[in-house]
């Protein structure tokens, strides 16, 4: 990859973290927290991912992930720990549950606009760094989920007819996309391991593109599960929208 593309990827990836951190700040304000505490929550989320990505970067630069193995080392040393942190710890904290009660359902959907970063899969294929079958599958699902996020979020926000079936279908599709990519990557690696590290997916073990498998599966699945948790909390009789409190700012305004 040319240097400009690598720099663009790093900048785009880091900027995408704001799509996760900002809704958390809005939820904190909706919950009645002070602006300072809400800002600290936003900064805390961003700082957590920066530290985590720094950890992934060090391992990638040291070549820890660049080894023929199944499951891939990047998932064992980076993806799985993040999965445990998100699902085993963060999702069960009192603060998370408080934010979940206060965040709007449409905000949780709109977050997924950040998945347009998946366009870099195609760029990697263009430079012959990823096989076509993997790149197209990974990019298509991400872009479709990202493109549909805003119209689905607007349907939820406005309580349009059939908003709930549309939301459920979109959410399941987004989850299936990530699971499908993981399955394809595992099968591809298992069949072609003799061709090189990770069976032709070695770029996903190198800095900075190791961020993709390390960050995306756990984070995106956590966000999709959070949508279902919010729906379960809200209840079928309480609608899609939470009562607007003073200071509330809609992500679709």
C-alpha cells in the first residue's frame, strides 16, 4: 500500500471511534449527568480504544500475528481479549446499563455509519494484498450496513410504519455480515495455509491493517447485541423513542 493510503486508513479508523464515543456522551447527558462527567465518559471510551489499538500495533509490528495458525493469532491475542472485555465486563457494569437506559435506539443504529471504513478492503484488493473473494464479501456487508444505518435510524426515530421489522432485519444482517467474514477468513486460511501466513490474508496480520480483525468483530457484534438489549429494555409497548430530556440532541438532527 502507498504511504498516503496507509495514513488515510489510520486517520479514518481513528475518526470512526468518535461514532462510538459521541452517542455515549449524549446518553450520559440524557441520564442527567453533568456535562463534565459526560465528556469524561466520551474521552474514556476514546482513550480505551487508543490504548487497545496501541497494544495491537505493538504485537503486529513485532510479527506476533504473522504466523501460520488456526485460529489466527490476531484473533487469539487481540480479537478474543476485546470480546471478553466488552461482553464479560463492560456490558455488565452499572454505568453501561445506565447509559443503555438513556441512549436512544436510533443513536445505536446510526453508530454503524463508521463501517464505511470497510471500503479499505477493496483498496487492499486493488493493490493485490487481499484475495477478491474475501475483500468483496467483507466490504459489501460493511458498506450495506453503513449505508442503511441512517434510513433505518430515521425510521426508528420517527416511529415509521414497520420500523421494528426493518430494525430487526438490519441488525441481524449486520451481525451475520461479521460472522460470515470470520467464517470465510477461517475457511480461506485453512485451505490455503501452505501459500503463506494466514493463507493469503497476511495483510490482516500487519500494522495497521491488523486493526480490522482485532477491533471490528468484537466491537461490531457488541454494538448489534446492544441494539437488541435496548429493544428488550424498552419493551414492545414503549415505542422506539425515549422521552426527550433537557439537553437532548438527536444524532439525526
